[in-house]
């Protein structure tokens, strides 16, 4: 990997579009998965094979309609021989790394292109706002390590508490840096072959990058710790946890939209939970009443059990909840402790096996488990 800085041409967005166009036109990739502006004014990840179409690419748009690791999975999971560039935010990269471990994505013919993330807004807030203003404000803020939301708006909850907003890892082919970068320039960290394709000259990281990144990450970490503490204050037993999910309508949106819900066949979509009619009457006869539809808490506990060590904190689950359950905060709070037990950092490295894949007989003895 080499460090390089290039001059901004016309605008930061136009310069990034030019980099992506060069990768596609020079044959470094056969296609790009990249956020694109749509005629409606919204933004969505699209597969692009025409370099001229990249005039509409907008990886700086502060919105996350889906976690694009889901799209990357569709494009790479089965046998395909073309080289694909994946332009992703850090949480999307972490999700993709986890999907690779569960054999739901493949990076053999893929190049991950990461970009510093100053934060994103809800889809509805982004759609209603002046998009150029939102982007320019965040670019100015992240340069000093202090991106702030537009007046009257708020970042998505997941972004507010995200302490990993900068792309990292050996799996990156190209990283585009915005934090701590001087006006008029763009910081790149590129794999040697891509540096040659892009005609980059080796240089040094921006002098202010380390300080800006520290300021940025420290603020997010403090917000994260405060959010986790608030959750732990109000949720301390099974009854309070049940209360957290008491408004759940069992739409399963959180599961459907989660980028790392990795089971090929979900138990909640099998006959296991398509109960015989008589069972409901038996349960009601035993307790006097039975909730319809049943298994609400079991659904969430099962998802926690399956995924808590791999939750990467993108917060899409909370975004799509129609009754505003803070699903993302719940998963992240529980995940913090579960991940610490196994010293596991989801999405950090392709070489780290997920805890559910790496069973060791004595791994829980420190928690009081006794040998038989």
C-alpha cells in the first residue's frame, strides 16, 4: 500500500468520480458497485459498467438506503469471473467481511474501495433536504474531525455512536481519506497495482489526519458509551428486555434488511413456528391467555444469539422498524460484551474466525463453566 495525495479537480465529488472512471476505463475493474444519484433525487447502490455513467456516482451522499454489503453478496456469492470494484462505507465493508466468513460473499475477484464516513441521515431527511448543502457541510466538518449534522437534522442513531468511521484493514484495495485532509486535496491509500493504474506518486499521510481522526473517533466513542449506559440502566432483567420489544409487530423488517443475517434458511420462516391451531388453545388453557402472534421475544433473542458477535453496527435494523424499537442500540450494547468475551472485532479482518465458527471446549471456563 502507498500513501498519496492528489489535487481536487473542480470538486471533491468530481475528483472521486474521475478516480472511479479511471479504474473502469483502464480495465482495473469490469464493473463498480457504487452509490448513484437517481432522477428522483434519491441515491441507491448500482452496478455500473459504463464509465460515462459515473457522472451520476455519488459516494459522498450522506445517506444509507441499504447496507450495500447485501448487494455485494448478490454480485459475488456465486461463480462470476469479472473483476468488481465495491465502493463502500466502513460499516458496509465490515458487513461484507463477515459475509465472506459465512460464505455468502467472495472477494476473489473484488476490490474494496473504502471512503471516510462523516455520517448519514435518514432516507426521508436526505430526500427532503438540499443535498449539496448536506454534503458540503460534512466535508468541511470531517476535514477538522468534527462533522456535525445540518441545523434541524440529526444523524442516524447508528452514525451518532459509530466509533469506526474510517475504513481499515488489509482487505482494502483503495481507501479515500477525508478526515484531516487539507482543502484542495484528497488523501489516498492504494494497493501498489491500483496506484500504478491511477498514476499516483508515493507521499505521506496528511499531517493533520491523526489528530482529526482522534477528535472524530473520541466524540463518537463517548456518544456510544453514553447510549450503552442508558440502555443498561433501563434493561437489567428479562421483564425490562421484554418491555423494550413490547411494541414489536413481528414484521421481521429488522431481519430482512440486516446485511449479516446469515442463515440460508431462517427458522422463523419454517414450519417450526407455523404452530398447529390446537397448540394455541393449549397454551391459552394453561395460562388463561396467549399473545397473538406469539414468539415475539423469542424471535429477537434468537437473532441476538445468532448474530450478536458479528453485529457491525450499521443500524439499518432500527431504520426500518415501523415502531421505532432501537434494535441497533440493543444489538450493539449486548454485542459489546459478547464480542469482548471472545476478543472478537467483527469486520476487522478476514483472518479472524467468527466465534460461532471457532468452537473451543474450554473457551467459556473463565465465565464459570465447569468441566464435566
